[in-house]
């Protein structure tokens, strides 16, 4: 069956006139571009938040968002991931009635997850308040987060449907419209209510995202309010992987919440804001390349998950393209951070520059870890996934505590790098031993080349200043870009493809 799925997938790509490198580049570029646009839109919101709320207000928002994420991931049954492998296989069979049936299964379990999320937030609001604050009464805030968690569960189920059925255009539209709507809804609330507008903004943004996702998903697969016990039974397979995802995500969100609570108690809300800004501008912004892995790469990998050769080829090509696209962006980001931080936030956030610059180095390891980590999800190895994710988040929390106590807020950036190096070693070693994954010399050569350039760029940030800094960093950015463009051109005939598109547009 899996060989047939792979053959069908390969024939579709050939029919569309794309080789595998071109396909990866196309959709990594598509969702990278979408993510880049979302980031630009998000900059407006971050700037408004920094000016209107200050570091303390941003820290409060970060803490509330981490609690929201923890509650969502602890109760959403992992449907946004667990449902994709099964639905991807059904979609490849071209059986519309069977596909509609499993879409209904996902929707039923999404409603169950929504109720669980709402009840969880209300029940745990008192405990969460006592654990995260030493001042005021924030129990009502945590209870109100239950509304957003419930809506996120429904949106998560519909997002899984769009991913598995390759509705890439719909996914892109949902992300863009959601980002624009987040700015339109949140900025007036911050302006008129200040920090009191944080919770209403979170709830309204969740409602908007749910509405957008439901509209696009229901347009393709209309809702049918006919459920039975068989829907519950057939959802158990998705839930098994989903429960492991829930536990791993709960550990991850719990670790992030504990990190922010630790920084709040040890250093104050300003340090929470500094850490969150550094984390966001490095890890979150690098997601403009990683976003394609979840939207396009994961369903493709799920369709060939039992074929070792096809799996290795899919993983390595995704890793090559992602690394070559991301590396020049990392050098450019490292160079521009002294300008970006004051511009995006305010001059009060200048301590973030040193934290973010060292944290950028972690992304070289992350881009070589994520494609391999998805093998476990594609094969529905729930306990393995739980082990690997837990290892990373526990190591991150421990590293943050040690790094902060030794070197202050700069130590949190070092801790992020240490945790990602450990994750890279553990994930790649486990995939090599358990799944027969084998990397290629091409991946190793590209990684060594680009990581050397990145290390030089970081050294320049430490040892130079003024014109020497800008000239050297700009030169390294150009070198990294030239290397990536040359390699991608050799593999995909990139220039010829761009010229064909240009001639058609003219």
C-alpha cells in the first residue's frame, strides 16, 4: 500500500512537471513567503505592544500566551498532528466517501477537545494564578482563556483536514488573514485598555482564526451533523498518536511556562519580556522556513512512511532545501539585530540583542533536526515521539535555569543553543538506529559550509563594531547567499524556472 502511495505521489509530481527538489523549493518558498508576510504584519503588532504596554506588558502577554498554549496542547488530543497521517493515506486513495467519513471523525473529536479545554481552564484557574503570580488576582484571566482554548481545538481539527488534503492555498489565506486580523483587533485594545486588553485580544484573535479556518474547510468538506459510536471508535487510532503529542506538548508548554515563571520570580517581568522577545525574533521568525514542513512536508512524508529509501530521500531533500534557504537569512538576521530590536520594540529592549545573536546559532541545528523528527510522527510512534520531545524541553528548562544564574539574561541565549545541540544529537541518533535513517554527504557539506559562515558572523558581532562590523557582516551575508543560490540553481535549474515565469508574466 505504501509503495503504491509513493508511486501515486511521484506520478502526480511528474505530471505537474516538477522534480522533487523543485517541489520542495516551491512549497518551502510559498509558505516561507507567507510566513515572511505574516512576520511583517506581526511587526506592527509587536511594535504597538512594546510602545503601548512596555516590557512588563509584553511579559504579561507572553505569560498568558504560554498558559494558553499549555492548556490547548494539554487538551486538544493532538488532532492537528495525529489526524494528518491517517487522513493523508485516505486522501491518496481517491475515495471521496471514505474521506468525508474521516473528516467527520476528526470534527467530532475536535468538539470533544474543545469542551475539555474550556473545562480545564476554568478548573485550573486558581492553581495557575498561585503558581505564576505573586501579586493580584488573575484567576478570572485564566478562566477566560478557556474560550480561546476551545476555539483553538476546533480550528486545529479543521487545519488538519486542510493539511492532509493538500489545500495549501486555503492554509496560506487563513494564515495571512489571521495575521492582519490580529493587528486590527489587538492594537485598539492595547491603546484604550493597556495591559487589561491583553486577555480580550487573545480571545478575539482565537475566535477570528477559528472562523477563518472553519469557512475554508467547510467550503471543501461541508459539515454533516450525523455522528455515531463508530466515529468515536475510528478516532482512537488518531488519538493514540495524539495523546503522545498532547503529553509531549504539555511538557513543552509546561517547560515554557515554568521558564517564564522562573524568570519572573528571579529577575522580574522585564526579564520575561526580554527572553520572550529574543525567543520570538530567532526561533519564531525562523519559522518562515519551518512552516512548509508542517503544511507540505509532513503529509508527503506520511504517505511514504514505511518505505525506508523513499523516507530518506524525502527527509534529506527537505533538509537540503530548508538549510540552504534559511542559512543566508540567519546571517542577515544576526547582522541586523542591533537595528531591528530598537525598531521592532524600543530602546529598552537593547539587552535582547546579545541574547538573540547567540540564539541564532541554534537555528542551524534546528533545521537539521526537524525533518528527521517528523519521521517519528509520520510513523505514528507515539512513545518515541514523547521521549524525544520531552528530552528537548526538559534540557531547555534546565539549561535556562543554569544559564540565567551564571550569566544573567545573556545565559538564556546560550541555553537555547545548548538545548538544540542536544536535540540534534538525540533525534538523529535515534532515527539512525530505529528507522534506518541515513543522512548524505551533501547535507553534511552544506551544513559545514553554512555553519562556518554563521560562526564567523557571530564572532564578528563579538569582536568588531562600527564600519568594520557592518562591512564584514554584509560580506558574510553575500557569501552565504551566493553559496545557497549556486547550489539550488545546480539542483533545480532555478534561474531557468524564474526566467520562464518572468516571460509568461510579460
